[in-house]
C-alpha cells in the first residue's frame, strides 16, 4: 500500500488534515476531520469499553496535562527524557542520531577501502532497508549475496550513527539530506518535553511541562484511587489523553507527531504475581488488535532483548505493525517493577505502600504497563483497511474497517428523488440515527453514492427503491462483498444492529 495514496485519501475525505494548513501548517501536528474524529473516537471508546467497562478490576482517570514539575523529576523525564540530536552544519538538517542507521558492508577484500564512504549506506529513519536511493540497487545486490548479519570474512554491520562517534569513520558519514561529508555535529542530548510557564511571571520558579505521557498522572493519583476504597489489588487504572513531545524529526504522517493521544493502563499487583500479569497483558493486548482486524502477518509481538530493557524493567514487549514505511511500534507492554511508585514515594515524601487485607501484608505494588498510542492505532487500522479492488468492471477504493471502528455505520439513500422515496428514506434515516451514526445522501447516481461510502469505510448502505413502495422492503448492500439483499423496512434498525455485531451477511441467491 502506498502511503501517499492513504494520506491523500485522508485529506480528500476529511479524515486527517495538516494542522493550521491555511497558514502553511506546522510540522508534527495534525487535525482530525469529520470522518477522522469518529474513527479515532471509536477506537478510543472500544479500548475504554473493553478495558474498563467490561472488567471488574479496572477504573478510569482523567488527569491534568500540566502537573507539578516535581512529577517529572521523580519520573526521570527532567533528567533523562531526551534523544541524541545531530545537526548538519551545512544544510542545517536535524536528525535523531539513533535513527540514522549506518549499514557497513565489510569484507576482507574490501578492507583496505573500508574508510571510503562508498561502503556506508544510510537509512535516515524507517526501516533499515530504506537506503539512500543512489546506493539502493548495489546494496540490495550485496545483501542478497551475503545476507545481513552474516559472520565470517564478509560481514554486514547495522548500527546507529551515535555508536560511531569516537571512530575515525564518523567524519566520513555524509549528511542524510545534503550528502556532504564531515558536516555532522556530534550527537547531543535534546530533552523532548515542551516547557511552559504557569502564572504571569516567566521565571525558573514558574517553569512547568506539558506531559510527555499520561502514565505519571496515574502514579501520582495511586493513593487517591486506593483511598476511595473501590479497588483491591490486583487492579488497574486507565487513562486516555493528549501527550506532547518535541520530537526532533516528526514523520510518517500521524505515526510520530508532537501532539498525540495515548491510551495507557497501569496495572498494580503483588510482586509475586507480576510475571503472571505481564504475560496476561502482553497476550491480551496483542489479541485486541487481532480481534479488530489487524490479524494479518503484518502484526508482530516482539520481546525486548535484555540489553534493550530499562534498568528497572524485567520484561518488555512491543506490539509492532508493518506500516508501509517499515515495521514500527504500536504499543509497548512493560513490567516496571515498583520503580514508579518508589520514585514518587521518594520525591513526594508520601507513603504509597498498599496494605493487603487478605495477605495481611504491606508492600509497594509492582506495575504492568500496557501503553498504546491512539493515533498510531488509527494509522494502523487505516493502513490495514485500505484496499483497491474492482466491482462490476469498475475500480474502487474501499476502507474495510471493523464495523466497530467505522465512522459511519450505514448510509441511507432514496434511489431517485421522486415518488415519495426521499420521504421514506428520510424517515428510516431518522429512526436509525437515534442509535447509530448514519448518513443520508440523495445526490448523484446510486453507483457513485456507493463508491463514496466505500471510501469512507461505511459497512452498509440501505436504499429505498421502487419495490419499497409496494412491499415495504429496502435494499441492504454490504461494503466488502458488494452483495445486496432485501430487508423489511420496519426491521431495518434491528437488522443493522445484528450486522454490526457480527452477524454474517446473507449468502447470495
Ligand atoms: N508510559 C510509557 C510510554 O509513554 P512510549 O513507548 O514512549 O511509552 C507509548 O509511548 C505509546 O505512545 C507508543 O507505543 C506509541 O503508540 C505512542 N507514542 C509515543 N510517542 C509518540 C509520538 N511522537 N507520536 C504518536 N504516538 C506516539
């Protein structure tokens, strides 16, 4: 699937627009249009319903975006939430050093020439194979011959550029944008938190941050939630909301932006049960994406290698999706031990331990954190849904969303604008509208109206036609198979409900 086609469909049909576009936009910020806001809201609502309402061991929370700055000292964000940044002194390009991959083909026979730049290929962001155009052909040929990572006299080394800082080769690496050699600065730490000031005076004392994750608001409220008495360990607190990161290089549409939404759970449990709950959430969260249509080979669960783990984490897994620009993280599930609560206990001076009535034991709970991005989920479901096919000799673009996520659940059409059909269609539309987000359209040929709904991802179209006037039935049409069948108009609301809940479309004939 071509990313450009998806971005253009999103713009044309009102899913996603560049932010403040009439002023030339602003890099790393996006607006959700009339269809996009419904899609993202449906994803967030499904997440909330499945993780909070349908469970007995979860509660929700909605914290402020700006918190006491000490929260971010305790969490480690003030000291360590940074990316290594590299600048090009010539073209002023700015990059994340850990995302410029140096791919070095090295063989005995090439050893004398290894210091010449032609033996390095660069992947600025994205997949490792996304190499510089001019070298792509040679690179693929070479890889096919020796295979990545193969050992022996011939080796291929993939490594981020920041691991080469102290090597003489560093000054040979060209800038990924202007391709000049020796123009890259050494990487320096760039803190990703957006700063602001609270109150009228902008000084050190009034400095505050826009939250870079929703998680810390949950930890800061752990005691409040426990003290309200509704919860007993093991239990989780969930939050959905905006987070802000001053990403050095926002890219890939809504995949990496500077303002985004997270859907996070902190699940608190007894230390002896943490391994069990980690496995439980790792598997449950993976299954959630499968259930909603990402069941293809494009979805992966990747356990972190021990050297990737944060020092306090005993296990972390990423749910990854093969986006058109490479395989990338959708959600992380981390076993965080008691790191967060112990940090907040230390910095706030408040006792955050929990007394377990059944065990008659006081302890600091361990935490399992499934942390998902609502925008990344939206992008993955858009990519997966995007299809081009042919119906009756005509090509169409169709978004095959899971019915739960579809922005519009059904569109109602009168076949023609006469003979009382618009009145009947309007009545049906109003009946359906009480329960579902439905759309009324009487403009243009019926085929064109179907195509418009296919592009919007509407699972069903319902048409009032000549036969409706005689026997009171309407035509239902299924988006994916384009199959059509008749349903009594009086039973249309119930029929649509059953279809949206997963009842199969009647077979042909
Ligand atoms: N509390 C843990 C945490 O925030 P993270 O891996 O930094 O972990 C969790 O973020 C999720 O938030 C990611 O898996 C991703 O879906 C989403 N996310 C993070 N940064 C993002 C960005 N710049 N743009 C869009 N989504 C982002």
